[in-house]
C-alpha cells in the first residue's frame, strides 16, 4: 500500500512539472465566432483559451486579452494587445523556428490580411503554442464581428482526471 501512495504522489508531482513545460497543440479543430455588439464582460462573448488568455474584440479596432487588459491598446509595434501573446506566420509544426511578434505588428495595420492564413499564437504565461486561422473580420464600426479556427486545448480538469485515473488503473493491474 505504501508503494501505491508513493507512486501516486510521484505521478502527480511529475504531472505538475509537465504542466509548466512548453506545450504545443496543433490543428484547427475549434471554431470561435463573435457576432459583434456584445457585452465583452460576458463569457459567451470571449474565447477563453486558458485562464490567462480570453480573446475579445470591441465594436472596432483589434483583438485584445480581456483577462489581462480592459481594452485594445494600439496598433503597430506600439500595440501590445492582446497582452500575454506573441504571434507568427506558420504552423505549430515549425513553432520553434518561427519569428514571433505582436499581433498588430504581424498584420501591419491590416487585420483582414490575416484571413485564411496560418498563424501560431504563443500563450506566454502558459507557455502554450497553438495554430490559429482568422476566417472572418468585419471592418471598424460594424460591431467587431470576427471569427477564427484554432487548436483545441483540453481543459486542465479533464487532463488531471485522466492522469489520476490512469495512475489508479495502472496500480490496480499489479
């Protein structure tokens, strides 16, 4: 019994260290669409990618991370929005060789230029890399409607349950 507890504790500790490591999620299997003119404080109008990154867009201008900033903060190299992210052209297949910059710098003042283009988003606080492709971008003053597809990220709770369940199941087989 003592070995079972030691194994379980060691397994949970190693999981904790893995969660702080660089993680890559590939594919475009999650769709997000914001219809515009919504209350950005409501979860239904946010793409909550992680606890640290909630992407939204106001009625005009660019996307921002409402989990870390109250509004879009500029364009070009002076525009850090969305905070907590860096962006690059390409896919996660090459994430470690890409050149990352701010979202505003990436599109160079023309967000519609990102439509149907593969980009990688680095979620800095989580050290996660995801694929993303904008599929819709309405002009300023049209409610801020936009859409994209991105990599699906499993919720942390479901991953923990699977891990603990696997550890318990492997112990029972002995």
